[in-house]
């Protein structure tokens, strides 16, 4: 272990095992405690990552952070609840790491904290957004039709129509990221239903 690593981690207790199968209750008490502390920092890590979208235009009229703020602002001003607004804010956060499947990245991040419908909207918004541009790229604008009949089809269509495809206006007055921060913190305060919820609760 080098000096830097010792400085970073030296103040913390460590589990003793070299392979997980050697783990003891004492080891896992240490790890569980660390996990609960680390989990509390999730909103900060998510907000920091969202900021990576700032200045990233990709040829669009507004940068990806402004698009995110504008999508969330439009949803908020239309009276959507906090889970929905936070989904709208984060729906493209996967653009940096999931360049070929960005909706799934955002959907995975919000999954423990939102309803099935809001998760589904996020996970599938890519195909529904395609209705507005896939044909310009030689793709099928009706790609969303494979989901026709799904209980959340209309909700996803509406998200894209009202908020996502509409959020590229350089003259729109979006709320700031600071405005949405408390919402992100409230929504991500604790998992609604997750295999990890019990660990956080203990
Ligand atoms: Fe997207
Ligand atoms: Fe988007």
C-alpha cells in the first residue's frame, strides 16, 4: 500500500479477508457501515456527473446540461412531481459513459427511487425520441411502435413530446441546477424498493 492510499483510507477500519469466502460478520459490519456512509453521497456524485454535460453541444442548439435543465424545467412548470422532474433532469446523464445506450444508464441510476412508470419512461425515451429524427439518419422513426400497447407507452410518448424533444430552445429561461438540487437530494434520500434498502435502513 503506498503512502497516498494509506492517507486516503488509513482512518477507516478494513475487513480482513483476502477472498470473500473467508468473510466474517465483523468484516461485513465494517463494510456495511462504510456502505451506508458512501450511499449518502450519491446525490453529490450524480450532480457532479451531470455537470460533465456542460458545454457539450454535440452539434445541438444547446449544450447537454442546458437540455437537461430545460427538460426538467418544462416538466416542473407543467406540474410534474419530484420523481418525474428528477428523471427529466437526469434522463441524458448517461451520454458521457453510455454513448450507445444512454437511456439505460440514467434509468439504472434512478431505478431504486422512482415508480415503475417513471423508470420505464427513462429507460425507453431513446426510441420515442427517435420519432422526431431517426428518419433523418436513415433509421425508422416509428421504432417506438414496438412498444405500442405497453401500459407506459403513452406516458413515454408524452414525456418526449412535451418536454424532451421541446428542450432545445437557446432562448428558454431554464431553472438553474441549484434549483433542482434539493429535489435530487429528496428523491435519492432512500431507495423505495431495492435489494439494498434493508442495508440502508439497518
Ligand atoms: Fe436522451
Ligand atoms: Fe433528452
